[in-house]
């Protein structure tokens, strides 16, 4: 089936491409006259029906449908694979972006995209993914159209020196547009678009930036659960157990350590989710240990200090050392062990699972009902989400 699709694609591309091996020759006066008449006819109302690449392809498809109608299309077993191949041939990306939030970038794309080659550079060696199905190309184009593409206001917001991910839009063997993901700054992502003429830099929303990066791999959600919130009595009972036999200072200390561990975990996951998806990402060590390290792209040396997953583990361990209740101590011990295992295995998915336990422990356990003083959560909706980890 794959081979059949490739043959049809190449046939269509060959049909619309002008070869460069035409020989010079003298033409008769009669031929010149006929050619002139043909050019005059091209100005009539029918010319607009086939004056673009996509329209010419559509004409070819129509002719193919008509010619096969009495033969191949008359046999269902032959008709289905041919129809499927034709349907998955190209996507008019330019048209799909026009009239949307991304209308201003539509001019950078073409009407005949056949595949997208994705390259992830946040690994020990670049990894490539192929998007070559009509439906998937359309879904990806929809992601581009869901956000505004803004012109950077400052030089800092336009820094596109380093490429973390690359999306090559191809028409046949030709790359017609390249979209480079160049990092995040504040609540915006920096994206560079190269068409066949020039390079342009835009700012898009942080969420749109992350959604684009997640398209070819698993997407992780900080707060997604359909489990009903626990009953008030369950939360109060857990809280009383956790803080039993502690004096007022100890209670404040445990509450503070759990809240800080929770907020730190959420911020770390939001900051690192696009950088730690691959186990061999060069960013793992700095996010785990917080020690001084050099950015693998820019070479800039930085340190995260206690703002790291080891820092989260230390706060959970502090709470473990303080509480007296055996069941709650065991709950905290499991969190520390799971966190260590996720870090050892460079498993971003497991880190999100660890967050679920810390989340429930904070909002529906030790700090129930959820309240905020100096530390505000990165996502307020988390107050309404329960993952079901309280016993």
C-alpha cells in the first residue's frame, strides 16, 4: 500500500513539474499562430480553474477518476486503495491558515504539502519523525491556526539563534517551508519560519508552542482527571492523622514543606516538559541536581540550585522526618522512592505521576482545604482536580 501511494504521488508531481531538458528548436509559423491563440484563450474565465498547482492536481485527479470509473473503480477491491491514495496526496496548508488567527503567516506556506519531516534536537543525537498522512498534516496545521503569530517587540523576544525542533513542510522531494522552534521566553514561544524567499521570526503563546512540540510524541497534562473530589470527612481524617502528635511549629513546618514541594514540582514540570521528553536529553542532570551546567545549545552556564527535583525530594524527606503517623510516613516514603526512580530512569511520565501524589497530599490532605498565602499555584484549576491517591 505504501509503495502504491508513493508511485501515485511521484506520478502527480512529475505531471505538474516542468523538466529542464527541453531542446532548442525552430517552430513553424503555423505552430506559432496556434500557440498565440492558445495564450489568448488562457485569459478567459476557464483559466482560473487550473492556474495554481493544487488546481492542476485537482484536475488530474478528476481526469483519473473519470478514466478509471468504468474499469478500476468498477471493482471495489481495486477502488478502495486508489481512493485512499488520492485522498492522502496533499494538503492545502496555505488555504487552511487563511482567515484564522494565523492568517498573517499563510503566505509562507503552499497549497501542495505532501509530508512534514520533524527533527528533535533535544537528544544526544537528532531524532526524526514523519507526518505523511493527510489527516495528520491537517491536524498539525490546525495547531498552527489556533494561536496568534505576533511580531517580536524586542530583540530579546526575536532571538532565534538556536533550533530545538524543526518542522520541514515538503511538496514531493522539495522543502517549501521550514518552521524552527527556538525556545521560550516568559509566556511566549519563539518560532522562526523560513519560506523559499526569506526568514521571519514570530512569538506565539507558550501553550501553543508546547502543543506543537507534543504533536509527534506523548502529551502530558498537569491537571487532568475525571475522579470525583473526595468527601470532606476523608480529607479531614487524613489531615488529622498526618499532623497528629505534632506541636504547632511542627505542623506549620510540615504544611510549608509539602506546599513548597508541590508548587516547585508543578513549575519544574511546566518548565521542563519540552526538554525532558527523551531519556537522553542533555538537560536531565541540571533539572535533577540543580548543579552548575552549560546549556548544550548556547553554552551559557547556569545553576538551578535547590530549584530541582532533588530539592523536591529534600522537602518531602523533611516532612517524612517530622510526621509521627506510620501510614502517612509510608505515603511520603513511597513518593520519595518513586521520585528517585523517575529521575534515575529519566522518565518524564513518571514524574507527572509523582506530581499527582504530591498534589493530593497537599490540597486534599495536609493543607486541606486548599488555601494560598505567598505561594500561588501555576495553574489555579488544580484546586478542582483530584487524582485519587489518598488512602
